[in-house]
C-alpha cells in the first residue's frame, strides 16, 4: 500500500495548486480564503480517515447441498493506511495556518 500514499499526495498537490485558479472571490482575497477552506476540508477528511480506519461490507455466501441451502454472512474490510490520514491532517492544518496568516495582513 505504499503506492496509495503517493497517490494521495499527488491528489492533495493537485487540489492545492488548482484551488486559487478555480475559485475566485472578490477583492484579491481568493488565495488566502481558498487555502484556509481547502485546508479545513483536508483536515476534516484526514481526521475522519484516522477515526474510521476503513470500510467494511458484508456478503452472503450461499452453499447448496442437494435440497438444503445454507447462507453464511461473511464480513470483509478494506483498511485505509493511517499514513494517509496523518498526511491529510497535517497538510490541512498547514494550509489553514498559511491561509489564515495571509488574510490577517
């Protein structure tokens, strides 16, 4: 799952680099507001990833032996890497701090 962390970093980089160009607000404050907003979203998503830890789902396995059919629920889990949650949380916090610092000046 090492490649998954690199993919998350690439997505974060794409979001951060695209945000100031796409979302324009009034009077030149778009970059600081966007950094703060994107940082807040990343922070919330990162904390959620750390708390949830993965997705679980249940499938029904059916075995048929002659006229008898047996159903057995089987639970599966797709875990998330804690590194991805930490990376999103730290990146979101850093963006919030840099975005807030520029809007005060």
